[in-house]
C-alpha cells in the first residue's frame, strides 16, 4: 500500500507539472499508469477524476490568480464540457472493464500520437470563433470521461489552432476542467448508487493510488500558473507523448499475447 502511494504520488506530481506546462495530459498520463498497473478502465477513469477534483481546483486557482483565464470563453466551454463528461462517464460504466481495456489503450495511444503531432507541428493561427466552443467542450468532456483523459489534448490544442493565445487557452481550459471533472466524478457516484455501475468493490483496493495522485497533483498544482510561462513545452510534449504511446503499445501487446 505504501509503495502504491509513493509511486502514484510521483505520477501525480509529474502529471500535474506536465499539465501545467502543456495545458494537457494529466488525465491520460495518470490513467495510462493506472491501467498499466491492472486497474479496470472505469475504475481508472473514476480514480483519475477523483484526484483531478483536487488538482484542477488548485491548478485553476493558480491560473485565476495569474489572470490566465478568458472568462467569456470559460462560460461557453465549461457547461458544454460538463454535459459531454456526464454522458461519457455513463457510457463507460455500461460496459465490462476487460472488454473495454484494449479500446482504452488504443485511444490513449492515439492521444500520445496527437500530443507528439501537436508538439512537432506548430499550430496554424486563424480566426477564433466562439460559436464552435460548445461542440468542442462536449467532445472534449465525452472523451475525457470515457478514456480517463483527453480534455486538454482535444480542447487546448483546438483553441490554440483557432487563434487563442497560449496563456489563455491553457489557463481557461485548466480552469474549466475543474467543473467538468466534478461532473464526471459525480456521474460515477450516481451510477454506482443507482446500481447502473455494478463494480465489485475493487475500487477500494486502489485507494492508496488515488491518495497518491491527489497528494502529488495538489503539491504540483500551485506551480501550474508559473510553469506555463517558463517551461519548454516542445521538450515536455515530446517526452510525454513518447511515454504515453510506448506504454499503450506495450499494454496492447501484453493484452494480445
């Protein structure tokens, strides 16, 4: 139990620093490690989002303090993300965990490729359209819940490509993620209490891992507003994308073998 706590404390700290510098990848980093440790997909997503309730609150507060939030954008993005996240969590808890595992790893692998692609290829600047924000938020929230991560890679990179300044794209996405994460976590709880999600109690066996993610993430979260200003995003993006893709491929090979 102590080993799990210390391991995921380090994972949570690393994932939150990555998220603070790139505006993405906390969820996919933490979920990839949890799945690699044998945690079922729905449990991994629920655990990651339980931890993110705390980390996104701290990270969002940091971005608000550093004035990195575009509030008109935030109020269009957050409600749509909450709707998409609730739908994704409900769907994820409707399927058997073992059957979902290869699909989730394939999704995470694609997210790793996407992070690498966006890191290597500078985003094109265009005209930003607020009318496209709600569909973007719903899509990001849905895939974030079903895959245990994806809000940042989908939403942040799209906002950057649409012309939003990096500071506000990252800060607004991180701050809106708090409300999305709370909604996803609440949906998991409701699904369990109503009998829709008939999990076998193994979630409690991963309590120390969840605690580690929370402590590590919260410890790193206050640095998010500062890291986004000074970190070399290209190097971090290459490292994270390669790590996630490698772990996903390895787990898919294990599953197939």
